């Protein structure tokens, strides 16, 4: 897998004594959308946390853009171009949409002109946010807050984004908008690892998929094959 952008090999992860990840192998090629699915408690969030360096203890190999990341702190992985949109979104509720977006740019230290350009780009890609630049983030719907979290992650100019259940708790119209956003981002060369409970959605927009069960990958293949095989979904993804 010489060309993979992200590659996990035999990754183990622990919370204290709990050995949650039991040797994960997965990779994401540049420009791919890869889905990671599985039941509640399967280890999806833990896998993403391992990739970001957020687990108290992990082992194995996590290569990103050709560099070994095991042992490197979160900020080093972020600086290398790994973007992350956590399940709980972590937008700053008391700040406006624009202020939240500016926070996303702190790390890239852009000048004022570059910052304005980047914010204009966001406005073009996220018209729903553009209409709400001055609005307090806390007063937006869950879906709008999720869009804001994604927009903010994009502003740090990542090479890849890890998304943990972006469609969770979001009204159907916005879920469709989000799916289209991911497809558009891929068309522009972005690479995504998408954790989803909404398996249908994840398979429809992804190129390949992995199924996690009890901290192990139990199935992998193209999303098209997976969509055509309801039995696998039944076995590993039904709650
Ligand atoms: N901070 C923690 N301390 C101890 N155990 C944890 C911790 N976080 C998660 N776990 C355990 O690790 C296992 C995997 O959890 P994880 O959150 O990765 O699952 P998930 O696939 O993301 O589930 P969900 O679909 O519910 O988000 C579960 O058994 C969970 O109880
Ligand atoms: Mg989770």
C-alpha cells in the first residue's frame, strides 16, 4: 500500500485495562471516501481516536502521508494534515458562525486577506452558513452546527478529514445536503474516512467500506458490492 494516504496496520488500542482495538488493518487512498461502519460499541470512534492520537494507549503502525504517526501527539498529526470532526462537534456555542470559522484558521496563520478569501470559499460551498455568519452558533440547528464543524475543519487545509457520525441526529434534507458536500469534496481531491451509523448513506457515497465488530475488521470491500449484499449488513450493522 505504498500510495495510501492513511494506513493503519495491526493497530491495537486500550482504555486503561480495556483492550478495545484488536489489530485493525485499514487504508484510505488519496481521493477516496472510505466508510467505517459497525454496531454501537464496535470501536469506530476508538479507531478514529487512534488515528488522531487521542487514545491513552495504542500500538501498531499508523502511517499518514508516508510518515509514522504512532507516538506523535495530536497537534503533530493535525499539522501533518489530518483533519477531524468529532461526534460531539465541538463548535464554540457562544461565538458566531464567522468567529468559529476564524478559529479554524488560527493554526494555519493566514494573513487577513487570505483569511477573507478562505471565508469567501466557505460561503460558496456552504450557502446555509453564509446566510448565518453573524448568528450565534448555539442558536443553529444540529445539522447547521455539523456543517459549521466540517467547514471549520476544512479551513485548517487538511489533506484528509476523519468524520465521526456526521449525519447523526440531523434532519433528512440536511443529510442529503451533507452527502452531496462529501461527494463534491472528493471531486475536488479531498480524502475522507467516514464513520456512519447510517450505513445506507455511507455506502452510497463511499468507494470502499470496512465493517468493524468487537474491535476487529470483519469485512472489507467495495461499497457497491457491500450494497448488493444485505446479509453482511444484517449480520454486522443491525443494532
Ligand atoms: N473512554 C472510555 N473508557 C473505557 N472504555 C471505553 C471508552 N470509550 C469507549 N470505550 C469502550 O470501547 C468500546 C468501543 O467504543 P467506541 O466508542 O469506539 O464504539 P463505536 O463503534 O464508536 O460506537 P457508537 O456507534 O456507539 O459510537 C466500547 O465497548 C466502549 O464501551
Ligand atoms: Mg462512536
